[in-house]
């Protein structure tokens, strides 16, 4: 698809661009004047507490929400101008605990988008096998239902499902939040390795600074609907911003 | 003459009335499902309608059945034939469980699953047909089961307006003060209701556990 073969960071058009985007719900501002862009191949982690506007930011990308003021552009086009169905099918979405369809087998869950896009059956099957391997799942699991999987396996299926139609953009909302620490750490490492190969534009939401430091190229810290800091990962921990300091101290441990 | 002898001597009539009874209750439930299930879906999409629709169906249920037959009598075409009248009245009674269960079934689908579907680019129609209705199917079939059992029971009253069915025996037995005749209507009607309850209950459990196989 539109994944570029070379990565000239300066001239590339951003995959996702927030241009003074705000979102209000019943007059209450959930996100205020966000300016942020994500280039192809880049992983931006949105870090923040509950209610900081992280999930709202994600939903503005795939047009589950439209900005009240300002613009959100995906591949240079305002989300309001996109056909929402086409837009969403070009964005992989992973949520906590997978959000899998409980009445579909693993195989059918992964194949949801290819099927609604009317891929030929043989291609769908080949793609499902390929993705099971990509996310480190045995083919024996293909015919199982989500309720028969462990939390880690469900999360892997969730990632495979998001990647199914090879979307150029991937957004993840607390994707590994429901996992035990060991599985979580393993998934984070695998995801990082996967992202190095795929070079998609990734927006990853978390409240966990360690996860952010591990996965991000850039970290954007949100607080009460405002962007507090947007820094390359190497510079983030050194920031003097008091909120960043508070975060770093909270995670530095006893 | 005891109950079994009565049944044997009148078996042709018992059979005819049973078939008539099945037709009345079956057609009424089918009609109610054709209206009630789409209506239940509609009120999940247009929430402002949910209160008036559910309230309306509730009010219908509170009308005494004989009175409802009476209300419908002046209706054109419907009122001309007792069978039509009975089917319409039964269908109206069956509406509430169908609307309510369809609505409740769809509303009970995990919002995270629905949102995941929407975020993946499923259209409203795909979301409804591939996700919401399959996941709600157990609860919807429970509504069909209740509607069917209620219709089979209420259909005995249809005999009061000459629409036939097993109620004929019951009303005749009441007039004759003859328990055997009453039982000849009541027992097959009860058996029908139990059978419908069992068959639909089995289907309901199967659908309910669709995704819980282990």
C-alpha cells in the first residue's frame, strides 16, 4: 500500500496531522488546540493519565469523532472529507484485551477486514496464516474462539486483525494494558521488532512511562486535554517540564 | 366416559382443532416477529423511539384479551373473519416480548466489541448483521419462545369469537359442565406450549453458548 520504501523524514508528508484540533463534548473541552503530526514509519506514544484526552485523540484519527474546531488530516486529507468507512479500513485499530468478536473464531476475527473488502478466499486464508506467524501464534489456534485463548493470545489476535489488510496507519489504545507483566513485556519487545520491519505510522496510547520509553520514537504527554510536551524519546526523561518530572519520578521507583 | 375415551372417539376433531390452534398461534407469532424484531432493532438506532414503542407494546399487554377482540371487531377486513381477528389480537400480545428482547439483546452486546467493529470500517449494516444480531440471537430467540408460549395459551380464548382452536373444547366443556371436554382442549394446548418451550429453549441455549464452546 502506501508504506514508502525509503524514509526521508524531512520531505515526507505526515500520515497523521492534528492542526489546532479541539474536541468538546456538551461544552466540556476534552481536547484543546492539539498540534501534532506523525510521519510514516514513526511511532508516537500518547502518554497521559485517565481523562487526559488520549483516547479522544485516537478517535479523531479514525473519525469515530470529528474535531469541534481545527482539522485532523490523514494522508493530507481532512478526516471530515474522508468516507469514514474507507478511512477506517486504512487504519488498524487495537484495543485493550483485543476487542475480538466473541462469536468468531481466531481465523474469522483476523479476516474481518479482508472479507468485507471481498478478497478471494485463497488470499484471505494465506494472509491469516502469514499473520498468525507474524504475531507468534500457532496455526492450531485458528479455529478457536476468543474465550478459549489466554489474554496474551487474544492480544496477539487483536494485533493480527489490525494488520490484516496491511493498513499504512496503526493506532493502539492501551493495547497491552490488560496483560500480566511478563506477557506484557514480551509483547512490547515483539511489537517493537515488528514495527521496525513494518514501518507504519503508529500512534500508541498508554499511561505507562516505561512502555512509552520502550516503544516510542517520540512521546507526547497529554494532561487535561492539552499537549504538555512533545519530544523525541531520548530527550523526554531530561525535560524540565514539571509534569514530565512528576511522571518520571512516579516511575523511578523506590 | 373418561378423558382418554373421549379423546379417542373424537380424535379427528381433536386433531383438526389442534392444527387450527397451531395455525392461529403460529401465524400470529410469525407476524409479530416480522414486526417486532425490526421494531426492536429500530429503537436501538433511534433511542428517542424506545420509550413510546416499548410503552405502547406494554399498554397493549394490559388490555384484557376478550376486550381486545371486541375492540378489533369494527376494523375493516380484519373484523370480517374471526380467524383474522384472532390472529391480529394474538400478534399484538406477542409484540412486547419480541420488541423488548430484541432491544435488550442488542443493547447487551459489549460496547467495546461494537466500537471495535465500527473502528475497523464495518458499515452499520455489516455491524448489525455480522456482530450485533448474532450476539443478540440467544436473547431474541428467548423472546420468540415467550411470544410463542403466550400465543398458544391465549389462542384458547379465540374460540370465544368463533375462531376455532382447542378453546372450542374448553368453552363447550364449560357450557356442558363436563371436565372431560374441558381437558380435551386444555391438555393438548398445554402439551403444545410445553413442546414449543422445549424446542425453542434448546435453540436458545445453543445460540447463547455459540462463543463459549470449550
